[in-house]
C-alpha cells in the first residue's frame, strides 16, 4: 500500500503531461484523509486506502514537492482553471472541512513547510490565510490533542511558536522593496492578532492547569520579541499585548468564570522562566492601566476609577499562592520605574485589596519604601517627581496601617534620620516632602507636629495640601458603582435630534415639463439606415463564443521549458499548410516565453537543460504571420534567457552563426547580449525591454499600433544605452578636469558645497551574512560574453578576406564582396556590433581580466575597424583624388561606434588603474589610437565630409572623437615619462 503513495509523490516530482493528470494525483491523498472538496471529486479516479497514508510522514513531502516542483510550473494554469483551491487544501484546508482533526494537522505541518521552503507569492498568500484561519490557539489544540508523550508535545510546541513568530520577518525579507507587505503580515497587525489569539488560548485553557507551561513559553517568547512594551504610546507601529487584550480581559474578569481565569493568569506569571521576563510583563500591564488625569484628585468618581483599575490588577495578579515567589519582581517594578502619584494610588489600592483577601503584602512593600525614602542618596540626588512619588507611596501605605505600626514608625531611627536629612535639603519643594511625611505620621500616631509653612502657592505647597486631603479617605473604600453608573450614563445619552420642521407639511409636485401626452410622441432616430458597427469589445466576445469556434483546437500554454522549445521550433519558422494552428502556437509561445524563463531561473536545472534549445528556436523564428509585437516579444525572451542562464545562452547566441543570420536576427542577438549583460550587472534596462506588456504614452498623431511599432523599435535600444554611457564618461572627465584647476575648484566649493549639519560617521559594524549571491556579470563577462564575441569576429573577418582574395582576379559579379546589404560588415550591422561590445565592456569594468585582456583586445578591434579597410570593395565609391584616405571610406556610423568603444575602454582604464596597464604594456596601441583620433578630428575641423555623416551623426562622432583625445591626454600626461623609458 505504501508503494501507491510513494509512486504518487514520485509522479508529482516529474513533469506531468497535462492539468488533468495533476488534478488526479492531487485528489487521491486528500480523499484518503477526508479533505477533498466536493467539487473536485470528479478527478478522483485512482483512490488510495486511508491506511496507506500517514499525515505526519507523507503530507510534508507532498507539501514540499508542491512548493518547489509543482507550483513554479503550474500556478498560472491552476489559476486560470480555478483549481488553485485543490492545492490550497494541502496547506490551509477550507472552513467547510476545518473542523476535521486532519485539517489541523495539515495546517500545523504547512507552517513549517512554507517557512523553511523558498518563499514565493503563493507562500505569502497561504501564510496570510493560515494566520487568519488557523491561529495560535488552534495550533495549540492540535499539538496537545495528539497521543505523543508530554516531552515530545512540548518540543513540538516550542518549534511551532518559533515558526509562527518568524512569519512576518520571513515575508518582509522576501518582499523587501519590491512590493507591499499584505496587511495581515505587517508587523503590528500580525502580532496584534497573535496577542489576541494568545489571550483566547488562555481563556480556553482556564480550567486546565496542564497547559500552563506551554502558555508560559508563548508569553515568554512574546516578551522577548517586545510585545510587552513599557511605553506603548511611544511608537504607533509597536504592538502591545495588554493594549490589545485589556478590554476583553476586563469583561472576562467580571464574568462567571472570573476565579478560574484569574487563577490561570497567576499560574502563568509564576511559571515564567525568569524574573526579568516577569518584570517586563508586569511593567507593560501597569503601563496600560488608566490613571486619573489629575493624579491627586479626591473626587468620588476619581476614587472609583482608581479602585476599578486596582480590581483589574488584583484579578490579574492576586498573589494566590506564596507572595514571596513573585514579590521581588513586583517590588522592583513599583520602586524601580518612574511612575507618578496616580500609579502610587493604584498600587496601594491593589495591594490593599490583596491584603484584605489573602496576604499581608502591604507590610512587605512598607519596608522597601521606607528604605528608599530614608536613604540619604535618594534624598540628595533624586528629582522632585521621584520624591513626590516615593513620599505618596509611603503616606498611602501609612493610611492603611494600624495605629500601633504607625507609632513604631514615628519612633524608628530610619524615619527620624530621613526627616532630618529632608529638612536640611536646599530645595524647598523637596524639603516639604519630608516635612509633610513627618506631620502626617506624627498626627496618625497621636503626636502633635506642625511646621506652619503650608500657606501659599510656592515650593510645592499646593501639592502637599492635595495629598493631605487625599489621605482623608481611602481609595479602597470608594463605591465602584458610581464610576460604572457614570460611564453607562455617558454611553446611554443620545445626541439630541433637531427637527425644526417636523410639524410642516411638504407638498411634492411633479417634475416640470412632464406631460402625459409625451408617451405618444415619436423618438429621435438616426438619419442613416445602416446599423452600427460592432465595437472592439463586442468583437472579442464574438471571437470567444464557443459555438463559433467548433473544430478549432485550443493551444494550451506551455508549463515546462521543453514544451516551450517544442512549440517554438515545431516547423523551424517555415510556413505550413495548417497556418491557423501554427500561428496560434507561436503566438502563445511568445506570449509566455519571457515569463516562463524568468520563473524557472531559481528552480532546479530545467533552465540549463533547455536554454540552448530555446535560444536556437527563438533566433531562427521568422515572422511569417505578421504577429503583433513579434520582435519585442522575441527580444524580451532572448534577453531574459541571457540574463537568467548566461553560461548557456550567451555562448549559444554569440557563436559563429551570428554572422550567418539575417539583419533582424543579428539585432535580436546583439540586443539580447547587451540588455542581458546590463541586467546581470544591475544596470538599468531600457524601458522598451522592461516588459513585453509595456504601456507607453501614445503619440499625438500616430494610432496606437503604429506608435508601439516605432516607439519600441529594437534598432534604437543600443544607441540609446550608448548615448547615456558616453554622456556619463564625458561628464566624469569634465569633473576630473575641473578638480585640477585650483581657481575652478575654489569657485565650485563656494557655489556648490554646503556645510553639513551632521557629520557622517561610518560605523564599524560587522555586516551579517547575506543570502547566497546571484551570478555577477564580472565573473562571466570575459569567458562567456566579450572574448567569444571578439574572437569569432576575427575568425569571420579572416574568412571573408580570404574569400575576397580568392575571387579578386574575377570580373563583374564573379567577385565576392563581404560588405553587401545584410552582411555583418555592412555599416548598419557592424556599428551595432561595436555598440554591443562597448556596452559589454562598460558593464564589466571590475572583471579580473579587464585590464590585462579585455581592454587591449577591445581597443585593438576598435582601432583596426576604424583605420583598416575590412573589404576590398570598401573604397570603390570614394572619391579618387590623391587626398583620399582609408578613414574617408569609413561610414560615420562605424567611426562613431568605434570611437565610443575606444572611449569606454580608455575611461575604464582611468577608473581602474589610472591608465597604467594600457600605457606601459600597450603604449604603441595607445599612441596609435591618439593619432587616429587626431587625424579624424583634423578632417572634421577642416570641413571634410564623412560618408553617412551630417546632422546628429556628425555630432555623435565629434563628441566621441573629442572624448577619446581627452582621455588619451589624461593618461599620457601621467605616464609619459614611464612610457618613454619603456620604449628606450
């Protein structure tokens, strides 16, 4: 029986022929565990016995297979056929079946699988559903309802808690800056819901003491993650446990099961692993309690408010067992934080309620408060707010002590010495704190003491009078019903409804202009008798009508790269008899080619295995059917292939066959190399190739189709990139020249530089280990992009010249020429090749082989193409005067591209080593480049026209030539002496 489930898992890990085969295999395990939705039972044709599948053993394997193998391939098809819900059942069973025990076990395993597997949009969506439909309280019930041992359950629960609290960080790291985090997975909203569900778990476990350790572990984890802040209001994005659950806790403490609910909270506090965590929880709890706005207000309403909050604190922490176990933490919280007098009233009232019902905790606090109050260090160095808080604590405790204890306090040496230190204090406000305490203690002990210095509004005297008045009555004796009745009255009073015109009768009249005779009036009609033409939306509906496409075979989208390759290369790009099916197949393949290639980038070896086949198919594809956006879609697919699988695709598209293709194919190949390289190097990609679904602003005079045709022309992409690179290079050279001129430097500093208000400090902090880095273009530029392209061009040029020389003695059409229209040596194609090489060189500045190999090889190629005739017929149409030179026979586009390549190489040399390698190791090549550029500039300044020049092309050429001369001058001025010594 186990062989059936093992075979099913194996089938899911292998390519499947169609969607039906996938649905059949997904239905069987779900039916065996009782989670198959009714609408998918039509696919349940191969049943599996329930005894052959174990949820804890087999479901995680299926989940991991779905995440890593099935969904990257079938997600779009599943979504289009409304079958995604079947896959969701393996992770988050729907609400209809969620009550099943198997549903909880599957959801529990799904948390672990999704968090530990590579993240995707599907994972994020499922985690949103799991956090909402299977929260922490449901997971707790699943873990502890099993038949495993207590130790195993405890370990499993700890793992679950760790996984659940890591979900927001995992999702945020995956999304990073590429999109918006779903609201359910945002930090505050996620942990707020987690806190609410944690309180629900505590409520549901109130009668089970066995669950206290597991809940205490959860509270401890939340505390360590900062869910119990001391000041919740300081950060709007900071979640707070008690801010989220306090209203619910108050209502439950007033209910019928308040005793059991209070008892489990006390047990949880005692079960917390450390006193530090307990202090964090208590501080956060007390910080959320409401204190009076006027802290010393003695009105009945305010006293009732204090007692109401004290009762809430009593139910939360009632010292139901030995108080000494948690008293140290409570004392540290009361005396170790900066509270105000409102909290001192709340603390004393809370402890008085505890002492009335259970334990004498006021006496414990009294000793600690007296030690602080009488300490000389506290009296001399504490702030006034601290003095008032500690004094109010002391006097409020005194108001609850019996007369015998107060008499002992009045005669104790610590109290008397403390009063003496207070009286000697320089600050009158602090001195009055000690004087007030001495008078009140003496009065309650039956003694007479009056300093007679309490009239006026200076030196804290109003505060002393308010505190003295507050002590006349205890907050403990307040009537809570007063506060409750006031709140109820405020909520019950409705806003007055003003209805001034309630007694007026409003008469409605029919609309003006209406007449019953209008019903017999004829309607306006169009003067034309022809019916309206159907709109584009109506035409689309007609095309989608299934009754009109009988017999037409629907082309299914490919889900595997092998299927994509077969669709592209089905007929080798040739027209066939079954043209309708062929055009649909090619159109579907091109529509999903780029998306499918990018999707397969990080999943296994499928892309590497099929990259070459797809590359050859895309290059050989011909637009025999005039498909809309054919060139753009093919270009995007080729560029994605080079960027996602450069080690396979780049050598494939740049082999010697590039010189045997048509012009459009060469453009597609060269564009793919350039755009793919820039994407690998993290450089911006032209908007034309950013996406095949790119929408641009339409032209004012062109229809939308023609606008897209001309605006997204592939021929204009590389010149656009090269123009930006040349501008950057020249701007960098201009800045360098400005820095060398002292007067310009000073003027620039005075005009541009501003004094920074805050100095930048670079922190010497160790950078955490990041995820495995992706392929860098610098690592593969020389081996897979630049060197193969240069070497294959030299081989092609050698073969072409050999063929020309063999037919040089022939006449007429018998002679072979390598510069015909469509050939690689044609100026249009050759200039495109040079621009591609320049873009590749610019993207690989920091490659290890750049200075020693790539720079001199590329510069030699540029100089050779710019100075030597590439074909015997290159100068046949030139002027035959004696002043004609080989440079005059060059097209302006070739010269511009060659100079731009030389400019990129020279700028890179300056950036990397200030031109040292190029000037010392290749001095002849550098000087020859300068002579060539100087000769061309002399011709341009002398008015000699270059073939194909004029207009913008002449501007581009002049800019590139000038840039080359400036870069060479910058290099030679620095290394001229070393170059002369080398030559000697």
